[in-house]
C-alpha cells in the first residue's frame, strides 16, 4: 500500500506523519522498482494496531507497545496448538467411547447437576400419559423396575409404575403419582392401583 493510500486509511495529512508512525513501530517502508514507497501487509497490520491504540482517549505513540512479526508468529502458533489439542482431546474422547451411551453420558456430565431433575421428567410423563420403556424408567429413577410374579405395579418413592404392554421387546410402564392416587382414593392406594389395573385397556404392543 502506497503513501497516499496510507494517508487516506489513517486520516493523516502529511507523509511525515506516516514516517513518525513507522519510527514508533521500528519499521522501515520499502520501495518498489519505480521508487515508490509502500507498506507490506505485515507492516499495515502493525499500523492498524497503532491506529486503534491512538483512537482511545489518552493514548499516545509513546504508550504503544509494538508487537514484532516474530511475536505475532509465536502467538499464532500457540493459538493453533491450543485449538489442535482441544480438537484432539474431543476426538480421543469420542474414539474411546462406545458412541451413543458413552457420548450421551459425556454430554450430560456437562450440565449443572440437579439431583431432583428426574421428578420433572416423571411428572411430565404422568401428565402426558406417556408410556416409558424399562430402560427409560431405569434411567430416570436409577434402578430397574421389577415386580413380583403376579403384580403389575412397581413402587419407588412417590411414584408407581404400572405395566402397560410392550414397547418393542421391553415392558411399557405407565407413570402414576402416589399422592394423586391417595387423594383420589381417600388414602387407599392399594385399592386405586387395583382399580387402575382393572379398568385399563388390554395391554398393547408398540413396535
């Protein structure tokens, strides 16, 4: 970039102003075959930084600390190494994982931990009358729902899980809230669960 272009770029009026900037940056402008003075792309980057520095109130050329091309190259190399190592770390993690299960766990571990998160999920499943698989129930409550041979209901804490057919090869479970059941049955939880079992439609297999 030639002197006239530099003057326009930095809103300066005299060639000497450009030379003063170059002196502060400890750089020397080159000349082309026609004897015209010009700044290289690397020198323009330094001039741009000085220009931004001087735009801030109270800053002067004396207070500007130039960065040499060697330092710039070192900073760029350091940034590249950080990015490369981060990417390598992610790739290594994915390579060591067994895809979906481990990857989901890794992503879940980044979330803020709330020990009661599963209660909201269970309540949504109850309110929406969703059927959950055995694996989904186990993921929510931390244990696999298992009933005695003739029972269809599994109770855990404030929740009852009622067998409701199949989803694929897994048992489907309907989610019931014990407090709500007691209110509806005047406290007779066992009777209401039995009533729900009796009145429920025949289990349906969902493929």
